[in-house]
């Protein structure tokens, strides 16, 4: 089985009937997968991460780390690195068709952040987690799961490369369009609910000269944002547009993605024609629906889903990364606490995570409408509020109301104290083996 990254020797799983889980295959090397691998290794499990992409994917937009996820990152030992690579955004502004500033707001109000909350580019966080784990965890890039054959003692996994291996457990941490979910639970259409909007992002030259600043332009049913974060010479261009029906294309068809993006914004003003020109050349363009994944159960036998694969809350929630990090912490902790008994651990994991997940999904439903205001008069009212808020005596109360809802969702999953890894065993030794 070929790998372009660190490759450790194959570990033969225990095959005694009902033996505790030790070897774990994780599909997906974005955020949830490497975070889970970090915790599992600390608890003495033997994780392997398989990723379809030929190398670590470092693109994407800025993501929030707040609420429970802050403490999870502290316990992982990566919080200082996140701080060092913070976007350090100063604020944002709304502009009209002519590029004139309508109003400005500080970054904390835009992001609903308080105290220790921070923000980092998704690719930077992926790199931090990968660098923390690649010396201890087997990563296999450029491959994917083709088939799962579960029996009483484990799962036989056939890969696209033709390799066949045995694992005690399989975790799908492979996102909204999870291949693991499709193989173990059935077609995506059973679980995906379109929220009526699409989001696209790509990197382009920073021709607006932005410095840790984001500039928004709102249109009926659409929103465009250009921003540049700390240490970045380029800019990220983010487009959101309403679409009651799902667009007909495959999620890996970049040509179709460019076409749909261009069709949605053709004829619009401000800097949009120039930005669409950059989209034609961007090698990291991403477009996908704002959708939820809603499932009655996140596990089936020895297969369990994590992060967006289990419960995507869409980018509208701003909580997908936090839920992925927290879910990885909870899933690994419950497996360690249950002594490798996956039936007990999976049930506890879901019981702890589900109420908070559902709270964040409901929040996302409301935020999609806020991002794609349908009428000109509602946009005008929004711009009036943006322009006058900094001058109003009750601005702190309004800002607090915005933050309170976001913070409640960010703290919706309770933080459980699991046994310290050094109390459970030492890395490399299976603390859960019979």
C-alpha cells in the first residue's frame, strides 16, 4: 500500500472474539481525522489515517475556535500554535456598488468572539494537527476505502489501490460527502438536507490591499466577501448565493463549479467581474451547498462517523471545526473509558454530542437566511444598522445579544474529563488490549 507520508509497519489486530478494539482506520485527513488520531495514539490505540487527496490539503477559509473547542485544543497541546497562526483580523466593512464604505465593525462583533476565542485558516490548522501526529500515526495519501466487510471480530477493508487490511474499528471523518457514510449507511441523499444556498471560496491576488480586514458587498440573495488575514499576501474571495434547488453537478467537478459560480454572479457590479476573472485561474476553487447531515445514528457495528460526515452543520453555523475537534476528543475519550468496547463507547459519544450538534444545526438554518437576504429594502435596513451601530449608546447590548447566541452554541457540548493518557497507559502500548 503506497504512501506519500510517514508509514509505520502494519499492525496485526487482535482477533479473539469480542476482544477490545485496538487498531482504528480513520478516513479523512482534514481536521476531525488527525485530531482523533492524536487522542487515540495517546490512549494507546493504533490509528491509521487514509486520505483520498495525494497530499495534505491546506486550502479553505478561516475557521473559528471557540467555546468548548478552546479547552479541547489546550488539552491537545496545540492552542499556542493556533494563537501563533491566528488570522488576527482587525474588522470588516460593507461597501456599495461604487466601493464606498457604508459602515465598519470590529472583528469580534463580526465573528461573535469573546475572551479566548480565536480564528485560524483551515489549512493552517490542518498542518498543525498533521505535524503533531505524523511521527506517531500512519498516514496513507492518494487512496480511499472501496469496500467494508465487517464480521464479529473486525472489519476487512479493501482500498481503491487494491490493498486489503484488517482493522478493529473504522471511523468516517471524511466530510459532507463522506465515502465511509455511503458504504456503511447508504446514499448521501438519505441524510443530506439542502438549506437553499451555496458557498464558494478561492484564493486570488489582494488587489484591494486588505490588511487583516474583510470587505462585504450584499446583493439580493447573494453576499460577497474579500479578506486577507495575518501573514497572507493574497486574499480569499468568498461568494454565497441562494439556490432553492440543488445544482446538477458532481462535487469533484471543478469545471462545473466555476460555471455555476459565474452564472450566479454574471451582471453584478462592484469588484465582482474582476473576482470572477480570478476564479477562472484559481487552483483551489471550492463550491458546495450549504447543507446539513441529519442521521438517526452515527454508528453501525464497528463503523462510526465523526465531524461533518456524521452531522454537518454547514459553514453557516461557524461551528463545524469546533464540533469536529470536540467530537474527536469525546470519541477517543469514550473508547478509552470503555476499555475499547466500541458498543459502549459509540453510544456514549453520540449521547454526549447530539444535543449540542442539533443546537448548532438549528442556528445554521437561521444564519443561511441572514447571509442571503432576499430583498433590497432588507439589505438597506441591514446597512443602516451597520452604519449606525458604532454610534448608538446601546451598541454593547446589541453586540452582546449577537454573541450570546453564538457562544451558547459553542458551549453546547459539555466538556467531559477523561482519564489522563499517562494514567491510562503510555503511547505505543495498547491500554485497551485484553
